[in-house]
C-alpha cells in the first residue's frame, strides 16, 4: 500500500461541472480509489486542507479574497496542482464580470433584481477581487486539463497517469469547451 497517494479536490468560483464529470467516471472511480485516499473535497466533510497532499484537482476561477487565500494555501500544501476545466484555465464564465467589475455585478444581483431589502450585503458574501483570474495567474500549476467540463474519460486518463507517478500528456484527449 505504499503506492497509495493522497488526493484532494477543490471547488473555487465555478459551477461544479468538473466535479460532476469526476463522479461520471462511475465504476472507474471505484477502480482508481484503490490507488488513492481522498483527503479533502466538497464531496467529503473535512473542513481544513491537509498539511501535504500528493495531487490536488482545482475546479473554478479565483474570484474572491476567500478563493485567493484558499488557492495559496492549497498550492503550498500540494505536490502536484491540477487546473481542472476551463474556469480554472481561463476564468471562463466567471471572468465575464471582468468587463464591468465586481460592484455593478453585485448591484445587479442584490439591488436591481430584488423586491425586498435592496442592498449589497456586507456579511456572508466573500469580498470579490477586482478581476477574476485563472488559477495559474495566482499560483504555479503543474497540469492543465481543459474542457467545460472535461469529460469523465479525460479525468480518468489524467488521474490514472498521476496516480501511476507520471505527468499526463493530453494531446488528443482534451480540448476547450
């Protein structure tokens, strides 16, 4: 069992589609699970990121102060960091707000489109960054897996290679969109 690796998955500012594709591996996920121990994920109940993780899959863009703090800690404690999906690679849909900035988006959501208590909340909503950024603009990334979301087959191929101790080559198996 010394080959057992630790795996974490993280969800920043995105739709969770990448995590749904991860789950779409179905029985292949069970097969792979004999080679890793899931130590952190929105799919489990652990609240704090572990001190050291072999492989971390990151879904979503860096859009808030909370995301920024989280991804810096995750990078510090991950041997291999994987940007999973177009949001993590480019900012994708989350980055559409970069054209107008965070305040007009908050005003649209919390003032213009509501009937009661028209105000931008100051409690319970993370402070947004001026600009949504892909993960690699904030911390070094080891593996880039495009797709919106990446297919279950692509994620399986990437995880298989990583768990075997190899950095995957994605030529022909992954694409944007």
